[in-house]
């Protein structure tokens, strides 16, 4: 009975598990120790994402340093964007999920919106349960955060709007998005 009561309290406080919970995991690598070179990038990520906001939140709060909602990594194919994103999650010792547009989109208009919402709900819930931020790596982000224009379908526009809405306050909910793209000009400028 006590276990049932504890489970019910967790559900009430953190929400119900959903299909995206299983996508989140901790990396098994050695973080930045697995990256040869790229010292400037590692230093930026350590200073602005990992050390101050995540590992030393009291210091960050004292100096007004806030956790970013999102980070955009861009460059030509094969330059290591996704690899560095994964190693950033490992270095921070946080859960992460790597997603692409096909993981969230749907041929059914409303299902894509629901999938995006459920992904962020799962991330927020896991962040609260573990008392640590959770990363969402949006690989090839231009597939989900497309530039909104007259030519795009209503479903794609709605999915972009939903993702941008979730992105607005995600750091306050314990979520950091790392987006990767080969061409950042294809990502909606509102992001």
C-alpha cells in the first residue's frame, strides 16, 4: 500500500510516463575526453552550459548566468556536430534523447503536435524525477524547425510553431535542446 501511495504521489507531481521516456538515457562514453582537439568548442560548452548553469547553479545564480534554452551547432556534414552534442550530454552526466524530425512528425496533422508535446513532457518529468536537467538533441533540426512560409503545409507550420513554443521556456522546465544543422539558414529565425 505504501508503494502504491508513493507511485501515485510521483504520478501526481511529475505526470504520467509516455512513449518517449525510453528514448532518454545516459551516455556510456567519457564525455569530452573522447574528443581530440576542438578545445575552443569544448571550453565554450563547459563555461556556458556545463560548469556554471549545471554543475555550479549557486555560482551561476549569484552572477546572473542562466541555463540556455537551446544551443545550435552547425557546419558541413561530417564535421562532428552530433558527436559533440552527445559528448556534451555525457560530460554533464545528464540524460538525453537524440531525435530527428521523423521521430516526431506524422502523416496525421494533430499527431505530430502531440508527439512534440509528449517529448517535452517526458523530458520535463525525467528532469524533475532525477533533479537534473535533461537534454534533447534535435539532429538535423531544419527538418522540424523549418522556416515558416506560404508554401509549407499547415501541418509542418503547426509542428514548427509547437516546437518553438516548447523551446521558449524549456530551460525553466529543466530541458536544454541541442539542435544540429548543416544549413542554419533553413531553420526558422524565431528559434
